[in-house]
C-alpha cells in the first residue's frame, strides 16, 4: 500500500486528476474495509487538490435522508433530507450537480459558511443512488466539466467498492 499521495502542485487540473486517480486505485486495492477506503479517498482528494478543495466527504442514503460518512474538512451537517440542498438534489436528479455560487442555489444548506462552490456526484448501485460524494471549495466557480468527468470516474470506482460489501 502506498504511504502517500504525490501530486505536483504546478500540474493542470486534468493532469492532477490523471495522476491522482491511479494512486487512489492503488491505495484502496488491497484494503477490504469500505470505511477505511472512503476515508483514504477523502484525504487523497482534499490534499491532492489543496487548497482548492475545502471539504470532501461522503453521505450515505438512509431512506429519505443522507447521513454523513467519512470526510475531510470542518465539521458538517450530519443529516440531509432528500431532496434538500445540493446533495439531496443530486440524489433526486440522479446526476452530478455543479454549483458555481452556493448562495444562488435554491434551498442550499449552509453546513459551512466558508463554502462558495460545490460539486456533488451520486454513487449508484444499479439504478439506485446509495451515496453521494460532496466536494466544496472556498472559491467561487471552482468546479467545471473536468471535475465532473474525473469525479464521476472516481464514483464508479466507489460504487464497485460499495458493491463488494
């Protein structure tokens, strides 16, 4: 198992993802505990993209709400009702949502006043959304189609990990 994640800060966003994703795969390859793997993924993303990502975490679907799972960053909302906020909306829509300015998103839940932009990607088991990966930034308009492409790839990996438990 690798002991660290190595990302060169001068790389472009796409180059960072291309470097980081194989390292994440290697990081979780031999570990069978889902919580451990999700915690490692959060750390790899947060610190691989530091300082651009201020919060990275998973929420698990439990009935009609999302419950906080492993994360990196300041304390967060423990539970989010579906379809409230960006996370609940992503579950309801079954698609990635990119928000350039969270204050302009109808029904945004301000778990942290430092959050300015956000991307939330659903994680599926078959056709059912079982979790979301939520990433916040303290910069406006921090997320784009490049983030969407690579975070969706990562969430497919997470879906595979979750289906193995």
